[in-house]
């Protein structure tokens, strides 16, 4: 991680769970880290978990990545304020429990797609503008999921609606980004990190109650995987990294 010291990282969905863990680890690794979230106060509260001499390297910025205009405004401000973006962690995501065949859930479907797909695409597009301009080695990490590669479903599980298709989109988008970055002639890596079950607030309570005996990853486990990906030498690109809790049956 020495190559990223004093460089600028942006993390979406930084208020809790995996995003919060990544923010703290990037700051501890010496990066100037901007945490984007709708719940600004929760990102600011992360400073208490950081060494006093590093707390100033965490900057909380309010941003709703389901809104393209908000993304454009915030990324423009970040570039002007911090002189560019070197690392982007597309972590923000939502899961909504409804069924595709129901006629009253159009808004929930759009919320998932707007955040998990369009938000990721537009954040990457805006970060790329900065990466292209400054020309330094850069890295984009998409926090994907094992359900972005294999739909895990049985009749006892609550329906996650459009969540799995949205993560399948992330898998395809990762490859498209890889090809586009190569064509750009800039040294920009892209990686998809696909965790199995992670114990975060995103996991529905009834899922935990019904399947409480299944193994879970901790948010910090995923964050350490992100640091591993970022720590590879310039000639190495990890395209896909799958991380599961030991004993996971799917």
C-alpha cells in the first residue's frame, strides 16, 4: 500500500458496514479518504476509531449516488478540492425484498438499479475524468457479490428482487471497464470483489433469524481483501476476487 500513501481515495456507501471498514483501513494505510454517504454524521463518527494524527485524512461528503446530478456535483468538488482522484471504491448498494412479479414494487426496483448499477457507472465515469487528466496509476474497485455470478435462491429464502441481476450487471461492467481502461492508454486497474454472506445491516433481520447458523464474513474481512487488491504491483491486476466465509454452503 506504500504506493498509495498521501494519494486520494473515494469510497461510496461509507456510512456503515463494508464501506465504513474500507474507509478506516484506507486512512490507516496513509490515504486521503473521502467517504460518500447520505448519512453524513455516520461517516464523521468514524474518526473516533482512527488515530488522532490521521483523523484529518478522513473527509465526509454527503452524496446520494442514485442521483446522477449529485454524483457530478460532488466529484467535481472533490477534484477541485483534492487535486484529483486516484482510487475509487464503488461500495454503495441497496437490497430490497419484494418480488419481480408483483405490480406494486416499481419504485423499489428502480431504487436498486439506480444505486447498484447506474450509481456505480456514473461514479466511475466521473472518477475516470480525473484519472485521465492527472495520468497517475489509478485503481477502481467494484464491491460485487457472489450472487453476481450465481443466483442463490430457494423457496424458503426471502426474495431479493432485482438485487442479483444488478450484481450480474456489475460483473459484466467490470470487464467492460477493464477493456475501456486499456483502450484509454492510461494505467487504470479495475477489480471486482465478490463477498459471500457478510454480517452487515443490509442483511434482512428475518434472513438472520431463519439462517442464523450459517457462517458470515465480517466487514473488515472484505476491507482487507480490498487492501490486498490495491497492494498489488503495477504489472499485476486482480480482475475478480471472491471471498467467502469458511463453511459457506452456496
